C-alpha cells in the first residue's frame, strides 16, 4: 500500500524536536493497525511503498508487523516486482491500496486494486474496489476486511473476539 493518504489522511506535521530541529510526524488509525496484525496472523504479508522517507512510517510498519517497507521510491514498479519475487506470488495474488496518480501504475499490475474514498478521481475509476472510508480513517481496515472475507478468514477473526 501507499502511505500518505492511505495509512494517513495525507497530512504531514513538522514539530520541533528536543534539539529544536524539525521532526516529521503523522497520524495513523488504530483500527488499521489491528487489521494489519490480522493479516500477519493469517500469513498474508503486508507492506508499504512510499515516495517519502519517514521515521514515523518505519515505526508504524514495525508495530503493524509489515514485512515489506520501501520508502523514498517514486518509481514503484521495480519495488512491486521485487516484493512479488520475494513472496513467490504473481500479480493475481497481490492487492494494492492507493490514493494518488503515482499509485495507478501499481494498481494496474495487481490482481485486486483498491482506492481510498479520498483518492483522486482517476484512481477511483481504475480501482476494483473503492473504500467508503478515507485514508487515515479506517480505509486500510475496510480493505483488509474485504480481503479476509474473500479468503474465508473473517469468521475466525469474529470468533476470536467473540463477536458472533
């Protein structure tokens, strides 16, 4: 998945750090985080390909048990190919969620493309699925629930939390 506008609402905050240097921070949705854990529990690796390099993203990826973390890559196709080779999957077995034009090239090369509710109109038009929630507000959680349902894992998640 992309990061800014998908895992976050796209806002980037610069605040003074302890030594008065500016530090970047962003907000991440907690429900996206637990859903990313569910993917890991079910053996479905997740990851990010972002054009920006951010320590906040690195920490979020660590906490959410993401296997693939690529930052500072505007050209995302070589990264997608590297991830597919490492995972031993073909494009039909990959889902990708994005929100902006830089995500379109990846979305056109995967089996299930997802756009966030706040995505650019061109991205929504190309997506197999458009979330009802925007990035940074549960869009990743929504997409993961769709995937877990399709894989037959959703009932197990509900049972784990006695939600049935």
